[in-house]
């Protein structure tokens, strides 16, 4: 929006970048509270009580093609292609009701070993 001049916010893009780079913001807590508000405030009313909802945990590989300059990149096994690739494991937690999915938290996992 800032790029096309359609931004109506009362702050500049420098304020946005300083906010995103702030190390004191608890991003995991923020994403969990945001997901909770989306699910309980909007999605629960759209589904019936007979529909089962659950948490989903996914451990997917996150491959890095230009890995020579990437820190902590490790060899991970991809169970789909049955090969080893350089990259990370991406652990994701989400909520689903069978037709929609809301990501709650995610983290990149690595190893200190090559």
C-alpha cells in the first residue's frame, strides 16, 4: 500500500520497519493471540457444532538453495522425495475445522552438526 500511495495509516514506513525489527516484541505470543482471536471471534460462528476441530502439527522440510551463506543450515531428510536436502525443519502448529486452516505458531529447527 505504501508503494502505490494507497496507505492511509498515520505513520511512516520507517516506523513500520522499526516495529518489525524490534527485538523486544514477543512475536510468538502475538501470533498465538492473533490466531485465537481469529478462530474464536470469526471462524467458530461459521462452523457447526457437529464439525470436529483439532490442532495440527506439521514437520516439513524447508530447503535452502543458496545455503553457502546461510547460518545453521543442515542436512535434512525429505520423506516425500526420499532424499536429503540442505535446509531446515519447519515445525508448524495450526488449527483446522476440516475446511479451513489457521497457522498458530511456527519455528525453524536446525542442527549444529553439518
